[in-house]
């Protein structure tokens, strides 16, 4: 049908004949074709679009990012419908799809915002309402900025003084293991740095194309970046029955399989886990490092949740510290990049897009290339850099803002811990939902049992079963979660990711609604 | 003495390019001050030995673990990327700065960075109103402070209402905060005298660079002769060539006409297009107006010709309009591509795919550090648009502080508002000073024998052509570097002035240029231009063996 009307078009419009003939011989998407026909009927000369689904970068097509995927778009639509007065079985949409603390009502740390306000508008340095420790930090940051302004570009690697502060912070965190400020690169959120490192690592064609090992379930930034870069994704499965822990034999197995069709060169670890909330043991990290050393893998440690550890008996161990404690044999050779961000932990300052990475044992020539690559984007946002500086250089016991700061930080983390255990408890009460302890990070990733009838109906609709489940949940309760399929999961298992971020009272309601929905869903489909 | 000096210069300059070797800083005069470091010859030798040792260690020493990520295994497209604005010369300038800070001596007391359009770093003051709004958004307790004007508070409240949890610390939607997108659309409609702008076509970005990279990424596809070709002006802003290398697209050069004030010549576009069609598929044309690094402002007629060309040849148009407020020449005016497209009639306006870019970094605000920017996307296939949104969502959102700054730029104080007078005065004083500096730069440079500078009609740069004597060209070639790189490195070493060689932007063969910003304060700019003049004259003297009055 398409080709027929395409030919008709050719005879009507001699102009741009080549492309019309090409059009006729090519399968075209129905909708865009009708659109073109429509614009032709309106008297406009027909002109091919340059950029269509057929001509677009094919890697872009393969990119998927569920955290802001179709379900979130539908949630935004529903919000608009509510605003327009359309009746729903609920009055508001609760977005538990993304780790966005402030949007869920968490208050910013006062001291951080004071320093940022002072940096943004230095006239406030004369204002007696601002504490001296905030002023001294703001002055110090501004002195390190070109022209004493947040509005100047910084060096592409980030402001030197801030890199020094970060290095000191890391040294302190890691019990004195040295950190070179020259190994620190500030970034536009951690995502930016992760994508940049992956970009360096991707090369080769066919069998020698770079393979990157990522956990399943994973944070979909990784799969999206790999698709975009045309790298090979190597999935290793976390052990759900064992609190989502990482199993070395699974790593080995995944690597051996992958070696048959690509060249595995990097291993990504998310600790504490996203979406799975596990905190890795020291032993496990040592095993991973040994594995990476033996297999010559570049290690990428995503440690943005390093302050978000809630479970008794769990502790955050940085890959860098463990690496250096394993002795020269490892600490001098294993290449490691670790990532941090202002968006998580107790700060939750996502909007500032602050972040950094530390690179260890990076080849000096490659480092020059890295610096060159980041220079094309000029610099990370300077307010985000300033924020990061205060995060790594917070009020000290002898300073006026210390007490308030500690109180705010402790409250935030304590509330998160409480919500983590509450979420796990309530979800585990629901028949057909099984939830591992939320040891850290900001998410729960419970397994949900879906009856065969529901799976069948989902398939008929062309939906992944957990997407079907989450859509239904959204439509009926206004709760927005992300289906497990967006993160990856073992075949035949279904999950969703929800954040533990809503305020306690709201979280209770959310959990109760999920419970009710799930029970109803089970009744309906069994 | 001359031979020694020139030897010193050679070694130094070679050092500047040899990035991976830690440099010992010796100045041109270093030979005279022995205490400053190892002798120049020795330094050169050491460098050679280090490189050799490194190579052999990699090859022979089996005990050393080969790294996973090396120059051999690095993404080859990353290797191909070049970005001169922050290239070797700027790294060298940074080293000299540190050397001076540590008490080292040079024939100058400070490095003047005229390499990058960084207005605040050059002393330009931020617009008070913009910073007030950003401070209010950052620390909303200030809403109670009587020292902030009501119109600033009103805007801050409105922005915060558009933010999740009323905080700049929440993520925004990936295309940006909705009310800011609406403000931008309203601003564009006003700028373009009523040409409609749909807020859903507006996407906030992390500086304009981010938007440009994202759109290019969508456009690159195909293999070999069907690989996407991207037409860019030469000289160009090297973000374009860098992005094209990184994405492995084909760069299609069209040369601007230096003899005609760097105007875009439509015949040259046809030539470049036809030539490129032999080996790739040209699908995009990039225009920078006002020009960077060339400072020209396109006439309306020229824009019409470009759009007609794009229409005829089925090209996607990317118009980089970040300098839209920076027009200084009295006979020039900024015309947006969108407005011109609209005025060309529906057959153009409903079909030509156009993306235009803007930023908080330039104009009269110069807020580079906030990384604010937006793009307006016109006639994009709806399905591709969905793909664009998806792509943007992976990076979550542009920085909120930058979005807030952008909002103030598109929604500045109005005549009836309290802060209008101050705002207007600050804005005109920045733009007035820039216009003055544009003129001053052109005038002084044109008074130097061997330098020829087109009028700086707009943007923030002069891109003068410099005569480099054949002997200097030979010397540069012997050192394996571009002649204008040699020139700029010498200028940096002798005067502390950091400018970017024309070769970093592209130029016609055997012509040489440099790009300098017009941003230093008037006094400093005067000094700077005087130094450039003196340097140029002595450079000519040195390499042509002529006496002063012969030049």
C-alpha cells in the first residue's frame, strides 16, 4: 500500500524525484508517510526528513533507560490529568521511581545551602545572619574560581583546591591511604564520569570489541551507555537467595562465556547496590579485586551510596582501601576508577549535578587523553563543584555550624534506616512478595509472584509482565515504580524497584496500597 | 646568544607538546639563569631517554603488568579528538602560572588568558539580579530578607514551584523544568517578533556544547560512503571537529571568506557539498552566527541562502546562536535562523529541520560556570524526538542552578519592575564595554605590520591573520608543529599572553591566525595588544633578519 502511494507521489511531484523513488522502494513507517502525504495535500512540496527512525544513529535506538521510561511518562500524564480535574481512584501521583530525595520532601543540609548562596551572591558575605564557618568556606571557594566568580569556567578536571580537599577526604575515609589530587576528576553527576570512562575503554571490532561486565540487576545507566557506545554487555547475576551478594564463580562463568565473542576489559560494581540495596563484604571485594587482577579487567566501582548503609553488621569498604590493603602486588597494578556524587547519601542534592571520580593506576598517556576528552565539555557545573567541596569539608567540632550540621545529617540517615527496615518488613508480609533486607542505598527490589494468567494477559498486550503489573499499579493507585525488567533479572522472575524516600507516613500509605493492590491482583488473576 | 636562545625555544616548545613527560620549566632566558634547572640540552636528552625507557619497559620487561587501558587499547575515536581551546598551549600557560606562583621569574608578572571566552575570569561582574535569584533559589530562607528585591523573590518562588519538593536539589524532568521551558518559548516568540515557539520543542542542556553533542549523536549513522557527513565552517569552534571525531562522522569543511569579513559564500557551500558527496553522505550543516572564532555577523540574505541550500540538499540545520546578544558593529543585526526560516514561507518553515542553541555562558551574563543552555528543535520527526528525550533522560537532567540562570536571562526585569533600572544599566555597560573592546582590538591589531584583522562585528573574539616569515615556518616544521603554534608558544613564553593558534580552528593552507578574546578590561587589553604588537615585530625581525625600519 505504501509503495503504491509513494509511486503516485512521484508522478505528481517531479521535484525531488530521487528521494521519492527511493521512498517507494523502501519500507517506510506508516505514520510518518501519512504525515508526509498530509503535508503534500496541504500544498506544501514534499520533502524527506533528514532525521528519521531509519536514518538515526542505530546505537541510540538501542539505548534504554527504564528509570525515566514509559511508566514515568505515563505518570507525568496522569499528573496532568489530575490537574485538569479528571477523576482517579487517588488524588496524587507518588513517584517512587527515582532516588530524588528532595522531591520526596527531604530537606537540604542548611550549611551546604548557606555556602552555595554565599558563593552565588557574594554580597551576602556582609550579612551577619550567615555563620562565619560558612563564610570562610565560601571565600575560599571563590578565591579558587577565576575572577572570584562561580560564573567562570573551571579547569576541565575541576577546581584544583576542591580536588585537593577531595583527596584529603578520601585519605581520611580510607584510614590514611594516600590520594593524589591529580587523580581526581570532577564530573557532572557520577553518570557523566561513568560514561566518560566507558568511552575510553571501548574499542575493537568483532571478537575484539570491548566487553563490559555489569551486574544483573543493574542501574540502567550502564546498559544504556554500553548500547550507546556499541560495546558488548556481559551480564553477571547477583545471588537473590543470598541477599543479592556477588558470587565469584558467577563472575568467572560469565567471563568465560563472553570471551567466546568479545574481549572483556572492564568490570563494573555498584556498592552499595542499586537497585538491590546489598552492601558488599570486605571478603567479597577482595575476591573481586583478585579476579580483576587475574583477568586484567579495569575496575569501575560505583560508590555513590557509600554513606547509605543501614543494616547492622554491614559496613562500607571502599574498593580503593581494600585494594591498597591487599599489598603492592595489587595496589600497583589494578586499574580502578571509583565514582561518587552529591546526589545521594545524606545530601540528596541531585539537581546540582556534582560528582567526582578517582582514577588509580591509569596509564599516564591515557590520563592525558582523559583530560583532553573532558576538556571538550569545558568543565563540570561550578555550583556542583562548590557543593562537593563542602560535602568533603563539612563543619568541624570547633565551628559554629557543627551541631546543626551533625543533627541534620544524623536525622536524615536515621530516617532512611528506619524506612529501609519498615519497607522490608511490610513488603515481606504480603503473600507473593519477597524482599531482601535493604542493607544500604535507597531502594528495595522485591520479587513479585505473578500468576500465569497475568503473564498471559501481559504477553497478549505485548508488555513485559512486570511492566504490566507496574502500569496497573500506577493506574489504580497513583504509585510510580520501575519494573524489574528495566534493571535486568533472571528469566521467569519478576521484580520492581521502589525508593524508600517518601516521608515515613507517606511511605506507610504507599506500602499499604501496594499490599492491597497486590492481593487484589492475585485474586483477579488466579 | 641567538643560537642558544633559539635552541632553548625549540626544546621548550617541543616540551609543551610532549604532554606525558613531566616538564622541567625553563624559560627562554633559562640558559642565562643556571639555577633554574638543568641545561636545556640535557633536559631534551632526558626526555628522550625517558620516552625510550618507557617504550622498552612496555615491550621487554615481562614482569610489568600490562595495563588494560593503554594507548593501544584506548578508544581510537577518543585519540582522534582535538580541542585546541584547552589544548597544549593552555596546559603550558597553567604550568607557567604555577611556576610564577612558586616564585619563578619570567619577563612578565602574570599570564593573561585570552584563549577562552570566560568573561568572569577576565573581571566582568555578574548581573546582580541573576545572582540574587540564584541565591534565593539556593537558600530560600533569604525570601524573608528585606535586602532582596521583590521581583527577584517573585522569580525565585516561581522557579522553586517548578522544582520537585521546591528544591534546586531535586532532579528536573530531563528536558528541563516545565515553567522554564515555557519562559524560554515566550522569550523566543518575543525575540522573533511573534514567530510561534512551542515550549515542548525546548530542551534545557548543560551548556550549549551538551546540546550540540546530543543532536550530532542522533545524526551520525551509516558506513563508508553512506556515513554521515557534517558540514562545518572553517575556521570553526573546535567543539564541532572534536565531536565529529569522537563520533567517527565525516567532517565536511566549507571555508569562510576571509577577504569578505569572513562571510559565508553560498558557492563554497555547493563546492564543499558536491566534493563530500563522493565519499560520504552530507546530512547536516552547522552554522555559528555570530561567528566563533571569526566574529562575523551573518546578513539576513546570507541566512536565507543557507536555508534554501539546506532545503534543496535535504540537510539538517544546526545553528549555534550563543552569541546572539553579542553584536557590536552598528550596521549589523542578529537574525535568528528560525525567524528567517519562518519568513521564507510555509514550504520552508514546515519542512526544514532546524535546531538552534543558546547558552548562559555568553551574551552579557557570561555565566559559564553554571553550564546553562537550551536548544529549540523544529520539524523534528516525532519518533526521533521521543528518542531524543530518551537519550537525554539517561543523563537525568541539566544542572538546576544553570536552568534557573537561564530562566532569568529569558525573563529579565521589566520596565515597570523595581530592579529594571539597575539591570538595564549593568547590561548596557557590559555590552558597551565589549563593543568598545571589539573596536580597539581591531584597530590596534591592524596597525601592526604583518597582522590583518577583520572587524569584530560580534561574539567575543578576534581572529587576525598573521604573517609568519618562511624561516619561522621552516623552524616550526623541523619541530613537527604548526607554524602558528610556534608563534603562539613564543608569544606565551615571552609575554605571558595565552592565545590559541589558528590551526586549532582550521584555516586555509599556508595562512596563519590566532584567536584572542576581547574580554580583558580595557586597560589590560591595551597593554596586551601593545605586547602583541611588540612581540610580532620582534618575531618578524628575528626570522626575516630585517631591521626595524625595513619592516
